C-alpha cells in the first residue's frame, strides 16, 4: 500500500512524496534530509513523525533503490520541481487547478540502482527557491556499513594503486618500491613529497631565475645618468620640458633653453619569467586541490557523526595533514620571486623546467603531487546518486587486487592513467583493464583482467573479472553480481540466501565457452568460475553453492568489506598457498 513518506512545505509551495517502503530486517533511523536556499519558514515531515521547522533533520529513509514514487506539488501556477543531478529522473504526469492561481501537479520518480544523494529543486518562473537533499538507500546491503565501507575502500585502494604504479616508472623519483607498497598510506607518501617540494622551493628562492630589464626612465636633468643622447630631440618636444636657461642652468642646454628632464637607461632585476610563473601556478594548483579535499572531508565527517569511526579517523588524519600543508604553501607563495611572477597562461613546459636541476626537480615533485590529488575514485560514492551495482563491480575488482597484492609483487598495470591533468583509476564498464603480479617464490605471473572480451567459436564472452595464470594457461573467473535471492523456496532448497540461479548458469557457460582457440580440440581455459555477491555470509559454509566451488569449480562466494575471508581463502587455493 502506498503511503505518504515525506512532506516539505516551502511557502508558497508544498511537496508530498508517496510510495511503498521495502521489507527490511532493520529500518535505519539516521537518513539525512537537508533543505537549502529557502528564505522563509519551512516545515519538514518525515513519515509518521511530527512536523519539523528546521532545514536539517534525520529520520527513517523514504527513498530506496528500484523504487517508484509519486510526487504531488501544490503551488502557484509558475512553480515546478526537477532533479538537479538527473533532469529526466522526475517526469510530470498530470496537473489540475486547485483554487485561485494554484495547481496540484503530479510527478513520477523512478529510481533504478542509484544510491547516494538526490537533490530536488523547487523552481518558480525566474529562480530556484529551495533544494531538498535526501538519501537514496540500498536494499541488498547495509547503507551505513557496507555501502560506505565499499566507497572508502575504493578511495583508499585507488590512492595506493596510483602511487604503486607511479613508483614503477621514471616519472617520479624517491618512492620506495616496498614489497607491500599497496598498504603504504597515501598521505605518508604525500607528506614526504611535500617536504621535499618545500625544500626545493626554498633552494630556488636563494637564486631564482631572473632577467635584467632595460627600462627608460625620465629624471631631472641634473641627476641624470646614462643619458640616451639620441633621444634629446624627443625630450625637447616633450610638453613643458623645455625651459628658459636664464632661470636655471643645467646639462641639456639647447640654444638658450635647457631640458628639465632627460631620458635615461635603468637596469633592474625582473622575476616575472615563464619558469617562475609555472612554479607559481603549480603551487596554486596544489593548494586549490587540497582546499577542495579539505572542504569535502569536513562536510562528510560532520554530516555522518560517529557511525563511521574508521572513516572519521581516516578523514581526521587527512585534515590535520592538509591544515599543516596549506600555510606552508602560502608562505612560499609570498616569496619575492613568486609574488612578482604573473599568471601562467601559456601551454607546454618552459625550457628552464627541464634544464635547471632545481626547477626540474620541483616540476617532477609538484606534478606528482597534483596527480596524487586528482583521483576520481575519491568522491565516487559521495556526490550525487550512483549505480550501486557498478560501484559494487568496481569494488570487487580493486578488492581482488588488494588481496592479491598482499601475497604477490606488483609488476605493471594499465588501470592507472597519467596525463598532464592528473591520475585516475581508469575503470569503465565495457573497457578492458588489467594488472600484472608476480609470485616471488616461483616467478609465475598472474594477470588480473577487468571486462576482457573472450572470442569463442560461437559467441563472445565478457566476464567482469578474470585472473589469468599465464604460465599454466589457466583462467579463474570472478563475476560480480549485485543480486541476492532470499525467498522461502530458495532458502529451503539451497540452505540460505545466495546468488541468482541465472548467474550460476552463466558461470557454467563461461567454463564451457571460453576455450584456447590456438590448440587443436579447443581445450577449455576456465578452471573455476565464481559469482561474487553482496552478503555477510552468515552460516554460508552450509550453502550448496559454497560446497560446489571446491567440488566442481562452479559456485558463489559472499564478498563485502566485512566479509573477505572466503574469497581470500579461494585466492590462496588458486595460488597454491593452501591445498
């Protein structure tokens, strides 16, 4: 039965949201609601709770993934609502007049697998008069623990992957190639590079690049030095500069007259060079990105309270570091050679940034820091609503990378893209990406491939993630599926909640269809194919699809930040670390 889930009055408009609430084992009570931009008194009612006359509140969630909602707007004729993040998310259905110059407008909002924040704007004919921000909750995983832990994991592993990849190139010097570099916290590397950056700027400040400028200056004739003699005629034509010599004698005497001022050459030092402009632009760029991350960390930490202690600790350490770094950047920007430098508006790299040893070192360090701060995964799940199935698929891949890197040596990968604008984890649905590891004990190489397309004698196959053991031509497939079956018939047949049966049948298809076309008889490549699904895995050892993994190499394993043990043991079996 559809019921009223939310009501918001921003005079002269009132919005009411109707829909169904999903059946959940526990109903959260800390969903956040926020109203911005409203100038008058507002009234916010969440579910059956009492009306609130405040712009921010917490309560039971009213919006869930895959939900359909009816929105009714009672307002003057020129009012409307729309989603700021997804303009086509809210569609107008009908409208009818209700009183003098007032109308009730019916809208329909259909949510797919998008989870996160959604913003609904109230608009009149000329401007936005208020914006409601609400959270869209998932139904298959816990929002406050698993969902946010997935997002935090993506950010943390993305940082580590970028610096691990950069340490394998000549792009940046000074990064340690530690066997377990994926566990090195990003901010420790950043802190190390930042101190080197400041030391280099201090050294440049002692002898910065400069140029001598030859500038023409007009001086009183009796104090003129280095007079430009070929400009005397121009000086005589300067208005008011030719005086009667009987009143005063001075050098510049001309036929009964003298020149009051003469043009002279003055030499002065100018720090406004292209290289100094470039250095200034790099420091300003780093400062801006740090300030943006600082604002984001502050808003996230304050908004989420104490429910995310691990995330709060992580963000707090970041904020302390940034608060120490920004004043140091400001102090360097106040150096004479940077204060006098103009804005860098050119393109390309100034020659001095490559030829001068200190400038070249500064360029490499600053660019590395800029790349480290330009990581798209950092705000993947916190700005706007995102498809949670895609978030889960990305997380499964990077989580497998992290588990493997705890046991193997990172060799190379193409999922980290570096360019002049920064670095980012280049995972995109439908686009192949891979990372290569090496077993230190045996020298065996493993390639972890995302979204590879495998040609077969019949049709093409594209698993989400494949671990390819190159030396023995084995293929182990892990397919992330954001689907969980928990109806009574399924629970009785298979011994608990688990993956969709169609997904299990897909694993059989991968094993039979993906073959080695280079050898006679088309031998099969896939040794095992496993569905990864979001579940805490309580008593999953008794599930039929857990037993089938070891029996026939086909099955499913629960995989979440709070449940990695079963997948970790499976990886050790693949690597030969356990029997």
